[in-house]
């Protein structure tokens, strides 16, 4: 079994590495970054689209 000191050291190391390089929430882009968003409707069942491999 691991000693409590070793266990605590590993926990601190893992938490430190997990936060390394993080500048903010992962789901929000940076302030100066302009990313265009393209919204396309889902294809309907009536459209004749070829299946891959046919």
C-alpha cells in the first residue's frame, strides 16, 4: 500500500498538471478570437442522398 505522504504528493502532482496551461473555461473562445458559426439544417428523410460505398 502507498503511504499517506506518497498519496498526497501524487494527488498534488496530478492536480497541478491538470491545471497546467488552462487560461479559462474550455467551452468559451478567447476574447479576440473571431470564429464564424455556420448553422445547417439537418437533412430530411425525403432527400435522395447516396450512401457511402454505393
